[in-house]
C-alpha cells in the first residue's frame, strides 16, 4: 500500500472516531487489518465492537447508566490506539523517515529491551564508579554514553510501551542515583515517542516523573513533555487513567506556579522567531557597521596610559546612539532578562557539528563529564565548570560552545575561556542571594532553557521537516480543556493575559481577559485592553463593545474616548463618532488631533458647516498642517465657498500634494468655470498616481454626487476623459 493511502486511512478513521461514527471507523479498521493479515489486531477490533454494541444496547433500552460517558471515552481511546497501531505497522515497511528507520533498526535487535538496556547502563555506571585507573582517560565514559543514546532510541520508537517497559523506565527516571543526564534524556525520549503516537503509559510515566523525581531538571522536562503532548492531542478524550494521574499532579503544591510558568514560557518560545529576526535584521548589521567606525574613532596607534584614566569616551556613546544601536541593545537586554531567547540567532550557525547529527544529543542535559566536554577541557575542568554555571545558555547551546572551542587553537581557546569566565562572574554578580535561594526562579529558568532546547531541535535539526513542530502553533495551555478549563486562578490568568498582550498575541490575550472578566469585578483597563486586542484583530464590533464597557466604568478616560471615536468612524457610524470627539473636545479644547478628527467626523456625517469651523480651528492650531488645509479646502468646496476652497488647495498643492489633492483641486477649478485648469489638474492627478484615463473616469463617477452638489455639469465628464486621451 502506498504511503499516502496509509496516511489517508489514518486521517479518515481519526475523523470518523472524532465525529462519533464508530461503526464505520471499526468497519474500515477491520478491513485494513484483514488486508494486512494482522489477525490479532482484528480480534481486538471485534472485541471492541462487541463492547460498543453492548453499550448501544443498554442505551437503546433506556437503561440509566451514569458511567456511559466514561465507557464511551474508553472505547474511543482504544479505537484511536488500534488505528494508530495499524497505521504505524503499515508505514514501518518502507517509510524513509528517521523515526521509522530507527524503529526498523531496533526491531532487528530482538533480544534487547528497554529493561535490558537500563540494566546494562546501570552496570556500566557501577564499573565506572569503581574504576580509578582510567580517570584521566577522556573516553572512559564513551560506552555509558552510547548506552544512554541506545536507551533514548529504544524508548523513542517503542510503541506501545509494555507494563514491563513502563516499570523499568519509572524506576530509572525517579532513581536519585541515576545521572541527571541519563534520566533527563530518557524523559525527552518518552516525549518524542508520544509526539509520534499517543500512548497512555507514556503520559502516565511523564506525570509520574513530574511528581516523583527529586531532580528539578528531570521533573520539569517531564512537565514540559506532558503539556506538549496534551496540546498535540488536545482533541482526544482524556482516558480515565490519564485523568486520574493528571488530577494527582494538580494536587502538587508546585503545580499552580509550574503551570503558570509553563503557560508563559510556551508562549514566550513562540516569540523567538520575532527576536531572531530583530537580531539578524537590526542588531547584527548595525554592529557590523559600527566596527570600522569604532576603529577610525580610536585609531590603531599607541595608547597613552594617561588618557585611559579619563573614563569612557563620549564618542563611544555617540556611536552607539547614532543608528539606534544603544536602544536595540537595551531592548535585547530587557528581553533576555525576561527569559526571551536572544541567542537563537547566534547559535543557529553552530549546529553543524557531527555531534548534532545524533538526535539524542539535541536533548542531552549538559554534563561536565560528557566526553565532548572532557575533550576540550583542561586539567582544572574549566570548560565544564564555567558552562555549567551559566544560567542564560540552554544545554544545547552549551554543547555548541564546547564543540566550537574544540576547533580553535589553544591560544584562542584560552581567550574564549577568559571571556566565558567574565560572563560567568558577571552572571553570578547579577544574582542576589535571594535569587539563588529562590526555588521558583530556579524552576522557571530550568523550564525556560529546556523549551529553548526543544525549539532549537524543531527548527534547526537537519531532518526537522519529519516532525510535528509544536512551536509552529500558538501553544496556549490555558485553552486546552483537560488542563486549563478548570483553572480559575484570576491572578495567573491575568499574568498570562498581560504577557500575551505585551507580546502582541492579541487573539489569546482577548480570550484570557474575557476569562478574567468572568472571575473578577469589572475593570476599565482590562476592558480597554480587551477592546484594543479586538481592534488590532479587526473585530470591530467586539472592540466597540469592550470600549463601551470601559467607558461606562471610567467615563473620563481620554484614551477610551479616542478609540471609541476612531472605531465609530471606521465602521461608518459618523454621528456617534462626532459625539465622542465633541466630548473629547470639551476635555481637551486646544488639542489639534481632537479638533481635526472632529472635523473629519462632522464631514462624514454631512455636517459640513460645523466641519469647516473645526478645520479653521485646526489650521489656527497648526498652520503648517497639510491635512488641516486639505480638509478645509474640501468642506469649503462642499459649502459653496469656491474661491476660499481654491486658496486652500493652492496651499496644499504648494506643499505635499497627493493624487487626491490634484483631483479635488480640479473639481474646484471646474466649479470656477476654468475647464483648462481643471483638465490640467486631472492630468496631474493621473500622473502622480501612475493612473490611466479610465481610472480617472472611475474617480469622477465616484465623486459625481459631490460635483452635482456644487452645481457642476457632470455630463461633461466623458468629454474631459476623451480630451485627456487625445492629449
């Protein structure tokens, strides 16, 4: 069977199950199973269908069964599982992706199991702990590291996990004597396998690791995995066993803060691409331009020691501010302080080492005793020690630094180490004793850095196109029913909503602010922000509704009145816009922007006499405003003050004319009876906008009612167009 046919079967069956068409789904699955001669699977389908028919029989007889929902969800879960197994088994034959290549390789090692690999790894660790003679051998851990990679691969592609697999993994992950690197890698393997195929035992193991591991790295990797797969399979019903395990996790005292942190960090990861573009397009090019300029400023001759005592050269500050680099660097510093990923752009070029061809290495926790680290480390273990203490680099990037140091001469390597030492000392100095002791800060940073590891894998791995990338989507955990629907902590919801708002995730922010509204007393600022989100999304009616709520709560807010007035104009409700601008004008009688917008709103409402008065005021406030004179000239034309309109448009044409200005000035010239000038102005209108005579004809047709209002004979429009075509 062709690969596309197999995938079509999987998608079609999944939709049937989701839509409640279980009979058709089971029938299709049976046919698929029989065609591949999977008789054991066929028997499972038969038993499942029998259970489904029993349930339907009870339902048809009107038997009151409070457990029916749970039974039905269980049948759905089992049906999806069987469908997944059929698809996986069929794709296994010839699908060339890395996952299936690895699965085929592992299937040939028949005597090997997850449990046997774990036992082999434990035995190797015991040997290393007792082997003192090879301590100086930098490759002494190579076999243990290979076993770690084998465990990762076996866990990743085993589906479904057996109870023996699950028992072995749970004991391995939660054992305090197991190295953090090995346990953390196993957790990532569980997640990666789950991202391929849904497996109840995997999610139970991840939840168990979150609760049962005393290691912060392992625990929070497990939590990140749980949340990723909950998002990946958010449309599936929650199996009872998973629901029970999730309920236990929610009872943990760490859950509220961890969940809030995770909700923000997943959203923050989505902002990485914007930060990356900013670094590539703005910061780096400016720095490159700055280099030669700085050399010219400071010269390359001898330095006078006396001059060096005068402090920083003010020219340097001038150079930083010249192209806005100072502001850009300060912004990047603030983003980094908040946890934003400012290093993605830097380290994306350092993932070409063979080390990163091995999928397991993308998820490897940083370990000072890893052979790659020992290879470049000195006798003092400086590299591992320094990198291990740098809180702003994720594990993935730490290995990039190690591998880079391994490619440069010893002299340059020492310079690099000195730079790292300075960074480490600076980072340590920035951390207060309170922060060092702050458990919440540690957990937040751990989760933040692991998500950066994941982001790099999904976006930089050489075969990234073979994987479902969660970061291509907006992962809003609070909108996943199984984990977010019962979350009613308004403070947490507010924090996440504000984060979304600040980072311009307006759709998510609007929904979260609405959830806070349902839990808290009305608040004008919250309504303002919800309205602004809808305004930016183009949801005009929702924006107006939210702004009206804000205005009721705080009727004196200039900001709310401005936005309400603008939204009314935008939606063609000019009379209501006038009302709001008039209220603003009473509060801010000398404000130019309020005055000119009121004038425009009056014009749109057909109240041109009042509009002319406001445009005169606007010109008085700001005589050099082309917009004010442009509006004034138009309403003077509408009010029959043709000579005044001509004077106003003369001022506009002498300043910054647009195509529309030439067009309107042409109308005025026609009203004055000067056809030659009118035609000349119409031609200038066409030329300035690179338009044709036919385009001009459409413009004249659109303005027909205004021309007739001014007493202009519009029957001459066709002759004007013909004249221009001949000219």
